[in-house]
């Protein structure tokens, strides 16, 4: 489980590509290395990956075909940065919202509105995902727990404070970029349950 509170960004230093499979190495900041061991879960842009090798500050992860297809991690190049979050532990403060690290879709940034003291980012999602999003609801964007400012059909916006822009990759997102989306699991469960009940009543 993750909280959506990104602990920092880190550079992808090496990518090894094989058939329907890929490994990449990430240069971890010192403060995220404590207790990191093989098999540990770490979210990369919100996608849960497993540590396969630790070499000093360089940490390796494997990406299966489904991960490469369903997330923006398959678009990474050496030198790119990713948002990182270590798995939550019982007793940790939950500053964001409960997230699984299972990405629902990749969505497009369609507008970035920057003013002196604010940054608003608009994102377009498929209709199948839009039904789980609503004004003031939670959404995970590249692993960041954010509150939806407004919904317009299948587009929504988030308003970003300077801390989020400085700590995460949202600080350099631009129109056309692809971001990982994870919807709030509780909202998804409610919507899916209501749809099943209504469908059953129509039979």
C-alpha cells in the first residue's frame, strides 16, 4: 500500500530492454535507502515495482509486458526522472489517501495554466475511467495523491501548490505528456457495486 505522498524524484540511469521485458536502474536519494532490501515494493510514477538488486545508491527493478503496456514507464529513457514512494508501513502517517500502486490507465495532459502563485493542470481520461472521478474527489497522478478541482466530461483539473511542483515531476509536465492514473479504490468499489445492482434489476 502507498499513500500518494511522493518522497522525491530520482533519475533512471540505465535501461536494459529484452523481448516483452525490461529492467531499469534508478539512482536513489540517500534518505530513501534505509532498510531497502530485495523484494521491497517501491512506487515509480505510482506503479508498484519490486526491488531486484541494490548496488549502493543504484537500485534495479523489472518491468513485465503488462507494466510496459499499461503505464508510462515503458516510455522512459535514460536520464528521465520518476516519482518515488516507498511502501507504507503500519503506524505511518497517511497524508494522502490509500493507493495500491495498480495503474488504471495512462492519460494525456491537455492544458497547463500557470499564474504567479498557482499551477493548474488539466488531464483527459477515457470515459471508462471518468465515471470514477468527481469534484473534490481523490485521484493518483504519477503516484501523487491529489484532489480534483473540477470535472468537465472526461477532463479534470488539479491545482498544484509550490511544494508539489518542487517535489514531484508535475513541476515539468507539459501538454501532450502521458501520466499514470489510479482512481480512489473506495470510489471505484461503490460505483462498480451500484452499476451491478442496477444492471441486475433490469434483468
